[in-house]
C-alpha cells in the first residue's frame, strides 16, 4: 500500500512545490487551479504504484484520496473562488484575526485565568515570544504538535504561537487517554506534545512518555515547569512566559491548515479535522457575529477549551477577534463559574445541557451572587429540552442561544432576536450565509420540509475531507458532509435535532463511539459479545449502557469491565455507566446485533429502575475533565 509520503514524493518530482505537499487544502486548490498536467500525474502514479494496485481503482485510501483530489480539484477551486469573492474567506491568518491590535487597542484586557490577566498587546507579545522559543526548542514550521492542556492562558498562548510559527497544533481535550491519543499521534506524525501539569488527577506525563516510546515521530514533550532538554522536555513556563523576541514564521498562506480539531469519531479513534486559516477564520467570524460578540464581551470558557465549541464556535477566539475578553474557568465547578461571572462581569458563556442543569442547581445554593452582567447563555453539544431552556432563561435572566454544531465546521445557532418558542425549541440555523444544507432520506433524496432525514452540509466553514482522506464515507461525492444527525426543518428556518444515524452515545455532550467501546470490551477474555447503547439519564441526557454476553464463566461485573477498559487506556468518560448481562445478544434477520431492541430494552430498564431519578446508573459523578464536568 502506498504511503502518503511516497505519493508526496511523486508530486514533488512533478514539480509541485514542497510547501504545498503538507497542506492538503492548498494542494487541492493548486491541482484544480494551476497548470499541473493531470495526465502526467496519473501516468507517473500508475508507473510508480501500478505493479501493486490500480491507482484509480479506489481500494487504497491514499490513492483514492489523490483521485478525489484530482477529480474534485476543479469544483473545489471554483468553490474557493466563490468563497473569496463573497468575502467569506479572507486573506488574514488566524492569529492575525484573533490578535489584531490595529482595530482593537492593545491596552484592553484580553485573557484572564490562573490568576493572570493579559492585555491584548501583552498577549500578542507572549505569542510572538513563545513562537520564537518553540523554534529555539526545535519545533519547526510544518510540525504537528498535540496540545493537551486544560483551560489556562498558556493553552491560548501556545496554540496561537504554534499557528504563528507555521506549526499545526492538534487540540486534544485533557480527558483523552492513550487509547485515543495513540492513533491521533500516528495520523498526525506529531513531533511534539504538550502535557498538562500535576494538578490533574491523572499522570499525563507518564502517559506521554509511554506514547513517545511507541511513536518515533514524537521527539519533544512540552511539560509544565522549566523542562529538561536532556530528557527531551521543553519547559512550558519558559515557552509561555512574558515578553519575547520578534515573531518567527516562514511563509504562510490563508489556505494553509492552521490547526487540527479532533472529531469525536463514530467508529473508532478520533479523526483529525484540518482547519485552514480562511475556513476556520470564517467560522469564528460568522459565529461571533451571530452571538452578538463585541469589544464589550466577556466570554467565560468552562467547557474544555480544546473542544471546538469553547475554542472557536465562537468561543475564546470569537471573543478575542471581536476585541472582547476571554476568561478561562475550570470545567466541572459551577459554583466557581458563578463566582467568575460576578467577579469578571461575564456577558457570554457556553454550556452543554448537562452543565446547564448543574448550573440551575448551583444557582439555588448561590442566590447572593450578582450575575446581572450575563447576557447570553449558549447551550449546545447535545439536545437541550424546552423546559430546561425556559428555566435557564428565567433563573439567569438572560437570552438562551442554542448552538448545534460540529468540529467538521457546520454551526447552527438560534439568533438573539428569536422569540422564545424558536430559541427554546430549535437548535438554530447556519451561522454562515454560505452554508448549503440538505435533509435527505436513507437513499440520499431530499425529504419534504418538516420531515425527518439526515442533515448534509457544505459551505465555506465546512471541511470536505478529513486529514489524509480517511473516512471518505462521511462526505458525498459533491462535497457535502454527512453529519450523521437526524433533523427536521422548523418553519423558522432552523433545525430540530431528533436523533442520529451514527452509532454514538452523547454522554452529556461527550461523544462515545459505540463501536470503539464494543471492540475494546470484546478483548476482555470473558466477553463474547458486546453492544453499547444510550441509556436515558436525567442529568447527562444519555449514559452508556453496555450489553454483554459472557461464556461459561459469566461476564465480568461493571466494576471489572470498567477497570479493564481504563487499563487499556480508554478515556474515563467512555467507560460504561451500566452493564447488562444477557445469555446472548438479540440479532436482526441478517445476523447483526439488534440495537433497536436493545435501545428499547434500556429505555424500559431505565424507567423501571428509577431511571428518571438517576438514569439507573447510580455511580460516580461525571468526569471533571469533560464538558459534562
Ligand atoms: P462534536 O464534533 O464533538 O462537536 O460533536 C458534534 C455532534 O454533537 C453533532 O453532530 C450532534 O450529533 C451533536 N450535537 C451538537 N450540538 C447539538 C445540539 N445543540 N443538539 C443536539 N445534538 C448536538
């Protein structure tokens, strides 16, 4: 099977400039736009790889990707042209958009957290200084660097510094573990990884050292404190400390990948989502406008800032881009969040429905706090029910804005002027005027308005491929992203999310791919069959119920299987909340596990076992690292 580096070397031999080769978006545009002789490319590929496979046959993902690149090149280039003409894609780079000190004065406060306040000019200087120190430490333009840091100003400084020097940060929430991060490091060929510090309950450094042993590309660990070059450790304190020399960066282009987000994945490990400066910049701008962000905005991030929602949808980047201030709070501590709102005069905050419910409880215990600055509570990541929406609006005396989006780029929001019946019952409409959406049946045909179907989306903020062209089934041949969500259109023009076709449990906003959990559970010697389904849960919305069939010795208990999965490096939020042992799992006519029956069974169990009280899970509180805090 051809390796992408081999294919790249063919392209290099054909005179395609080196800097294009590690940037898929520019390569696509180039192939579509420029004078590359595509037949020559085809011949060369056939000659180099033809003995092993037919390059245009589509069996090899790398070559299929190239075939797609060539085939789709013109359409992509046409779309890119239109996006630029309409002003949706602009020439500024992401760090320039966010740190602009020409439009927004440098003396204004920009970033608060960890007892630190940075003004815009200070933040800009810290980013430049950090970029320079990273280069001294061996991080180069074109490097992919996994950043797994909690909500701290250092996260923002490091990420923007990497962007500024032309390296690509891969944003990974601290809740992820070796099982998820291993494949991400491989796919990214990451050369460095930033590791959270000791206050975290889990020994991230040990995990990172273990990952480094297994991933030869990973040379450097960016660690808290001063670092020890002899151990390949670069000190985060020194890198992100105040001051610094002039910005260091090579040639950068708006169509370059600025950073990678991670998809929550539907089958296995998270996928790398390349976000170019111009496409991600568009998402930041469009969502910031739809959220009413301005220089007066004080945005509080209490969801993990490595996730798209709190990062750039519109999140911290949106607040900074509009000249406002971002405050970084710790996930999982509603009382501390209310204190921050009072102290920093917070105007905007993003929550998942699970966290929103915790806030309602916390507000009762902290009635004395002055939260009068709060203007907008954005709620997304999972479906918000109408009752909770109405209670939030009343208790916090602010607008409720529903946000239904995904890291792949489609972002829907209700608008601040929407009447309550729209704001409370729909999940919003696209932030971008350039987004095209289709609601289709299982054969891909559009359904009449108001009927349920899968949502497909294409637009200036939405990717048309994952990194290295993996999971091509997630895109239609004409470039629509298949969201995997079942929606219907509301007369207001927005969407109502009614379910999903993808096999995922949405645990309080954290996505648990069923297939991944099942495959790992099956590696337990006493599990012969496994199926994960969502179980109704009062706070989380959905919890994870694992059905297992064991052999003669019986299946492991919930505690045993959790310990086993944790030992295999699975993120804690993916561990099953509930276990049901059956002698055999029900099967469909074609011999697949009958998940519809299991979903019905778990619903009945949840109701019977007091599920409406605690989801029938009756176990530990949600992981403090995750959105459900
Ligand atoms: P992620 O890429 O991790 O942000 O997950 C995106 C997925 O979360 C979407 O495809 C939906 O399945 C789900 N999701 C996000 N926001 C909402 C919402 N407001 N209502 C219902 N589901 C949502």
